[in-house]
DNA sequence: AAATAAGGGTTCAAATAATGAACCGACAAC
DNA sequence: GTTGTCGGTTCATTATTTGAACCCTTATTT
C-alpha cells in the first residue's frame, strides 16, 4: 500500500460514532506502528485534514476537508455527474431523458437528451415541471421535505389533461407508491400522449435535489416497457446520488426517517 | 516534503476557478514529475479524493471528500449552525457575507452568501485570507493564540493595495481596537474598492475558530453603514459561538485571560 | 509514596517505497 | 510526414518511510 493510501486510510477510521481518536488507538485500528501513524497524522494535520484537540490530544477530522468538499460541490452539481447517465439511458431506451433540479420547491429542467428518432417527446431546458402532474414531480415529492409536499398539494391542482390527478389525496397515494416502487409513473398527466417514469436524485441530507426521467410516446409504452424504463431510471438516479455524495444510496435514504 | 504532503498539495491546486486539470498541468503546477504526479493521483483516486473524467481524462476533486466533510460537520457543525445566520445577514445587509474557518493558523473561506444584486463583492469558497489585511484576519488575530499572532506578524507583511497596513505595530493596534469594538474593520486592505467588517467565532477554549464577515463595495459604505454592519456581524458571530458551544459568549471570552 | 501501566511523542539504522529521465502510443497542428 | 503535446509506463537510482526501543508525563495500583 502506498504511503498516501495509508494516510488516507487513517481518515476512514473516523465516523459519526467515533469522531475522535487518540494516537495509540488510531495506530492499533489502522495496524500501523505508532511512529508511522503519528508522522502520517502530522502530515494530514499540516493540510487541515485532521486536527488535534489541544486538551485531550485526540485527533479528529479537520476543516480542510470542508473546504475541498465545498469546492467540489460548488462547481460540480448534478450536471456533469448526471450527463453520462442521461446519454446512456437515452441510448438504451431510445427515448427522451431529462434531468430536473430542485430550486426553491420547484423542479427546473436543466438537461435533456433526445434520441435520434422522429417520433419522440420534446422537453425543453428551462421548463418548470408541475409537481403533481409529472413523473418527475411525483419522484421529487416522494423524497421532499414535508413542508414542500404540504405546500405543493395545498393550493388547487391544475388539470393539464383529462388524466391529471387533481385530488391531493390521489396524488399523495401515487407518491407513496413511488416510494415503495423506487420510481414514479405518470400516464399523460401533463401532456396527452406522453408517458413518463422518473426517480429522485438524493442529496447528502437524504432529500431529493433533483430528478431523472424518461418520457416516451404512450403508443410505445407497454406495461413491460414502462417497468423496464422505471428500473433503469431508478438505477441511474441511484448511481448519480451515490457518485454525487460519496455515500451509499440506502445510507442517504435512511437519513430522512432517522 | 512528505509524500503525503505532496499528494494533498495536489488537491490544493483545484479551486472554484480551476475545478478540473489535466495530468501534465497538475505536474507542472505542483512542480513534481509527471510519473510521480500520476502515481499520487491514482492513490488519491482509489480513495475517492479525486476522480478522472472518462472523456477528457482530466482530474477533479472526488466525492469521497464530501463524505468525510459530513462526518466532521456532525462533530463540529459550524456550517450548519452558521448557515441561517449568513442568510439572514446577507438578506439584512444586501451584501456579501462569508464564513472562514481557522486551519493551522490560517483562515480559509468555507461558506459564502452573495446578495442578489449586480454590484457586489465576490468571494470564492476555498480561498485563504491573509491575516493582516482582511477584516476576517483582524477579527481572528484579536482572539487567536499568542503564538499565532506572533507568527502572523513576524514575517514581512505583503501590501495588497496602497491601503494595506504593513507595519506589525499598526496591525496590532487595529487588533486591539477590534477587541474593544467587538468587530474589525478593513478599508480596502486586501482589494481596492472593498470595505469589510468581521467578527470572530469562538471555540470552547475561548480562542477564535473562525470568522464571519460582511464585504461591501466601498461606495456603499458610509460610516453609519459600516457601524451597522459591524454590530450585526458581531451579534451573529456571538450567537453562532453560543449555539456551537452551548455556553455564553462572555464565559468563552473570559476563558482565555483566565 | 513507590511501583506499574498506558498514552503521546521521538530517534536512527535498516528496509522499503518513491523518484524521474527516457520512452510509448495517440492525437492535432502545420 | 514532421513536430509538438498529452496521458501514461518502465526501471535503475535515490530518498523517504519504517519500527523497535526509548523518554516523558499522567493516572492507577499496591
């Protein structure tokens, strides 16, 4: 193992449950010599990756990590992470794939991949998506803060088509179903002839920060095709969430109820 | 320099402005051999500290950092605690508010709230702040360990603008004034046209662990406005300190001299 | 109050891992 | 088709890392 690897592996010893450790304990857990361990810790401390408590002499993770994490987050939100997944999904399904980002309790389309075929669903970047009548909206509500859900279903729900669910109770039922299924389904709720599936992308707090959706003409959407697309979109959203946060999806998901 | 230090120094090459870099460029900027650089990057990548774009082959900061930063935040929730105060200050003043954290006797910017207006001061997350020429620096020095102050004012002081105080004695006088006033003031000491006020956030030992600052264009800063912002920033820093430590501000403050 | 144990930190010869000049293949510009 | 650039690799040389033994201080035990 490289020296660098050893140093970083020391950082992995810290967790929510054991946020501080003494030198001897760190050396024991890591399986390194005490002298080695200390030299590594000093190197890490010089760059703010760990810091030492002045009194207890114990070590904990440092503020330098926060700084780097913020740099990453600042310039690396959804877009770049999600793009390859959108391309892959678009290629695999030959349907329109779009990514929406949550902004102040609304969903904003930020990225769209259209398949190279004539009859397809068109989605425009910059469009706001109604929460109660799109697959993206349902997926978002399934992992949104309670107050967002309340707000979204409080005011009168517009009927975009004859299929649109306008009863808050009925929408809420769909949201529940989405949570259980892992992806949402919307049959012509926003536009006639369009059938969509979507899944939420979770942020580090466990709440949805965006959604990934596949929209197809209803004529090409058998029950089996819908399920297939749903699973694909859920898997992609899950991977995006994990790459974005550096944590397992279940850990993220559990954070909310915990 | 230790190998670990070299590896971490590579991470410091990334910033908001340059979030991605190629191998040759990284090697050039770091001053290491290309082979060495690559080996370090591979080590870092194995732990998710950097990741490589599949297409461009460029490197960027990785998601593993986010995970560790979250663990630290759980133990030391400066960001979470401070965020609402930053928002409130930014809204109240309509100016740029930023939070810096102390790392090894340096101050680094970890959180910034920009107001929604055209003419504003821009501060980037990840920037280090010189101690003698920024309001944040003065506020920090006013509550830093004596050896930190000595170190900071020992080496020659750089003049960033024609306003920068480069005499250690003059800076020390400002630090004293800051302690009496409760907040620091810096008139274009770091950048022409920028006027800042700042206050220290204290840790449980009574020393500064970070600073909160409001930076505004000098054209919008009357004497009255400066005083108003100063009081606001001091009040916010005080509340953050109290919430963070679960102790009264005066108790924290008294700890040092005691 | 002397003895013992445990933790943080340090030293230096020996062992090991890091280094970098040179090289490869791919691509782009001229 | 030559030249330059970039990502990536190799391997003999070189410098860093390693760890047993050590010191110091602070509890805990006898």
